[in-house]
C-alpha cells in the first residue's frame, strides 16, 4: 500500500514544474489509470524499488528490453568495461561490427543492418528506405500498430479506402500524412481492396507482426501470408516492425514464428529495438543487401546519427544477445510466461471475471473480455474503469503492470515460479473485488 508519507508525490510535483506532464514519455504519467507514478530508485532481477523503497515485481522491464532482468552480471560487466574505454567516439568501432554480425546470424532475412538510437528513428528510416528503393510514396499501416512518433506514422484511419489517414497529433500537417493509408488489422478483404486501388503506388506495408500497443494482438497467419503475397505481387516491400517482438518472442524474432506456418516467409525490411540494446538506447533496421545498399554512403537514401552504434550501448546489446542465445533460454522464458498467463486466466475464471490472454516467448497481454480481440476496434471494448481497478489493485500488492490497458507486458529470465505465484495470488484478490462490482 502507498504510505501517507509517499515520496513519489513530491517527486512528481517537482517533475511537473520542469518536465511537461512530469514525465519524459506520456504513458509513464498514469494519466490513463489515475494516481501518482512510481519513481524508480533501483532495480535488480525481476524487481524494482520506488522512492518509498517499496518493491514491485516488474512486468514492464523498461517496456521490453530487460529480457534477462535488471542488472544481469554478464551485461553489467560488459557495460562497465565499455564505459571505461570511452562513452562515444563518432567513429567506427569493432563492437558495432560484432553486434551487426550477431543480429544477422539470428535473423536470416537480413543481410545488412544499420544501427541507430531509437525505435522511432529506425521506423522512420525504414519508411524512407522503402520509398527510396521503390521510387513510390504511399504506404500502408494498420490501426492500433505503433511505429514511433515520426510525423507520417502518427495517423488514424481515414473515412474509406479511397482516402488516406488523418493525423493523430497536433503539429502534424495534413499534407505530411497524405500518403499514409491506415487499414484494420487482420482484415484480409480490406487489405486486398487497398492493393487493388493503390497497389502500384505503394512503397511498403508496415506492420507489427504481434502488436504490443493495443495490448497484445497477433496477426493471423492468413493475414500475414496475404500481406507477403500482395507485396510481392505489386512490388511493394513488406516491413516488419519488430522493435517490440525482436528477440523477445523467439530467438529468431516474430518472423521466425510465422515462418513455421508460412513456408519461405520473410520480410523485405526488419525494424528492431529494445532487446538488441539490452536497456540502452539502440535500435536497427535491415534487410537484403540489394535494398540496404540504397542507403548513404552507398546510395541516395540519406540517414545518419551522431550516436549511432554507441560503444556502451553496443556492449550492452551484444552481451544481452549472447546470453539469450544460450541453449534452453527461450524454452524456460516461454514456460514462465505461459504459467503467468494460465494462472491469471484460472484466477479470473474462478471469480467469474471475463478474461482472455495470449503470449509468445517473453511477451504477454490480457483483456477483460471473454475472447481475444483481433483488431483495435475490438480492443476498445475493454472496460477501462475495471482495468484501472485491476491495475491499482495489483500495484497496491506489489505487482507492476503497464499503466494503460493498451500496452503488452513482459516477463524476463529473472522471474521465478515464486514471482508468478505471488502475482497470481494478488490478481485473484483483485478479481474477487471485480466480481462484486
């Protein structure tokens, strides 16, 4: 429980005086759920401690990167060694090459990769590359998928397939999003109609294979197969945004999960982030050599970054990837995540609370709905008031999930059976409260 001498509150008041909304990323503000955000003092393993020294079981993990848990010894050692050698050089390093080689060895669809500093940067660069490689301007994205806050990607659906999207943020001129077509996730018929209308003008289709910003909604196999087929047929590029799913849902990322059911499946461009930085600011985009060679200094598509391939960040990411590729890591991670999801589902069912959940690897999501939604419109049917009760009930019991019903959750290799049991026990208590509302 939050104490009467809550130290988070005065910190939040100080923050609001000097930082817009008191936070440097909107979802941290607790605006969706109400209350005061927790200011983290330290973290270790599967836990963090707030300003009051209250411990929480952490299911955010820095929104996905901390797949090994906080403060993993091998990662910490690599980062400390790199920091001693130098923070930033603005010149090439061997470790950049090593990280690129490691990524390419795990994701066969990529023959070359460019390192950048954030998922937003990687996503916007992938769109520019697709446009430069195809000579086309228009592209498709899907409602509920988030690809960073670049202007052309902050778009909601227009009034029909003949019209393009509308900006979802002030400061984004209509003419900037005039080439962005927004479709419904998992709607094959709409996808086919869009290609029939605009196929020869499309540079690419950009999609989260398992969307993590409408909680967790996965693309169906038939839908993903059709995305690939239509892109191939019309000469558009398929861009998989794996910022969240990359090395999180499987060692080969989400594209390897779909390749199990779609023979020969692979994207043209892959966008990565989060896990490849291990908690440091690092992201990437890559693909076949013929596409990637359109990038400067080889080609005419310009992209640059002062801190790209930062030596401390690459040390962190490289150490993380080397740990998660050890035999048995993903089997254990998947089993832990599954035990959490199954435990939560059983606890909700015991109290008669509508509940559905899904997971892949170390990523999970749940809804206070009787069946898993397939698109953003269905996700919106979740009762936000009941979710807020669940969020604060878990928070008061030392369990930290995302402070918004539209965000997926993450399990790390540091979570134990005892952590899962404690989480399910806490959830059962809150479900009992919800069952009486």
